[in-house]
């Protein structure tokens, strides 16, 4: 079983690799930042509006505490304010991802394709019709946003708990929001592997949960910072493609020289190389498929003038028992 701490920091490293890879392509990096910038400006305005009115909103939502002791009133309204803010940020981060991916779909698909080609062994482009792909993406994004709303409500309710709610609310928002964010960011790379449903993503993510959270939680926290998201989003898209390779083992169709390649190669190095077929035939012979060294004969073939295959009806008898006209009779 993998070390959970090592897995988590391995996920953090995936995000760092996404940054490093895109920094080598500055033009694509800047192009990928543009949709995130537009969305950030809109969402920042909404967030500022919420923060300015947060105290009044908490007071409006808790009229029952108007006559309470100021200490208890402050605790309840403070916890509610934290819950509202954490839930709103969660909803904004996930919705930010949906809106940004929709605005910059061609750019982010190109980033995913670049990562696949850079790392080698890239899967083929999906052959799904464009309209069907767009409709599926919209339905899945709406489903994720709907779940995000439910999680935001949960975080809001937990925010009512004095003291504990102020800690549990943001922690749950980061964990659950990060998980939903990862589902969105992995979509493009999973689609290229013919894994087109949310269930496909969730099943593979669950196999390496800590690695996914190591990627998703820092990404979630960074995307929650206005304008930092502009820089993070293209790198997070690239990192999502890298993480997908950790979650989904490469199949034969994605390996150069596989079933469609030359001979019986199933890996880049061919038989005996790393990722290639092991040498040998079904009978354990180490010389299957190639020329045999001098003096070595395939199993089951008779030596000249010697005994044939065991049990064969065409085996030659011992020459000492043969007459001038053929085998000696009993």
C-alpha cells in the first residue's frame, strides 16, 4: 500500500510539473491565462460585493439572535459569516472552472494535447461528434455545479456550529471543493482515453485518492485567490493531463508499435526491452521468433538420421533393423 503522505506530496508535485511544462511554452501559457482573466474579473466583483455586505447578511439571516448576549451573538454570526464565505468561495471556484473551461475550451484542449505529446505515448484524438461532445460536457458541468451547491449548503450549515464550524467549514470546503475541481480538470484527458463519464473519473480517482487530493487541494486554494487563478489555471490544466497518466494505465492502443505496429512489439523497445514483450515462446524456449544459434534446433524436430518427434507415426526406425528395401519386419 502506498504511503499516504508520499502520495499527497506526489500530487503537489504533479501541479509543479504542470507549471514547469507550460513555462517552456510561454505563448500557450499566456493564451491559456486569458479566459481565466476574464472570469476572474467578473467573479472578483461578485466576491467584493459579498464581503462588503457579509456582516449585514449574517445579521439578516439570524434575527433570532438579536436579543442574545453580544458574545454568543458574535460567535453565531461570525460562524455563519465564515460558512457563507467558505461556501461561496467553494461554489465560485468550481463554477469558475466550468465557466473558464467553457470560454477557453479550444485552448485547454490544445494544452492537454501538448502535454500528451510532450510525455509521449499519446492517445488518439476522440472521434466523438462535436455537438455530442459539447452537450455531454454541458450536462456534466451542470451536474458538478449542482453538487457544489449542495456542498456549499453543507458548509453553510456546519458554519452555524460555534468555534468548530469556523475550522471545519473551510477544511471541508477545500477537500470537497478540491475533489469536484479535479473531476472538472481531468475531463479532457479522460475523454481522450474514451473514459467519458463522471463515474469513470471518480472510479479511477478513488484508486489514488491521496494523490488526487495532493493535486486538487492546493489548486483549489490557489484558484480561490483573485488573479492568482489566472496564472494557476493553465498549469492546472496541464497538471490534470499528467495526473491522468498516473490514474489510468496506458493500454496497448496507446503504445507505439502495439497491435498496429511491427511484429509482436507491445512496447517502445520491442521484445525484451522495458515495456516490451518478454522473449520466449509458449513452451518456454528463449529463442522464439528469431534465428537460432548454431547447433541449437527447435524443440520437437528430429536430428538428421535420428529419432523423430515422440509419438510421431513418421518416425524413422533404427537403421540397424532395416533391410535393403525398408524397415525390417518383425
